[in-house]
């Protein structure tokens, strides 16, 4: 009997593998992992809060902080 095909990998899983193989992923420190485990906000809640925030966008702030190109 033939073995079933493995589940296709998601783009996210492939990206994680590429970053890990390139040495660009680091393990969280235990304190960081605990802090992440305590987080209660959902992605939708964080996105809504950022959308509701007033002021310039992050990209605009970065460009302003860099100053004029010489």
C-alpha cells in the first residue's frame, strides 16, 4: 500500500525554514517566552488599536528621524 502524501507546507512554514537555515532566527530567551505566553491580545485587537491610533505612520516617523539624504 502506498504511503499518503505529506501535508503541503504553508508559506509561513517555508519562510521559517529558510530563515532558520540562514541563521536569521533566534530562540526566545525564557523570559521572552514567558512574556509571550502571558499576552492576551489577539492580532485583530492589536491591528484595530494601531488603526485607531492618531499621528503619523511609523514609516513617516522613520523617514523624518533619518533626516535629509546627503
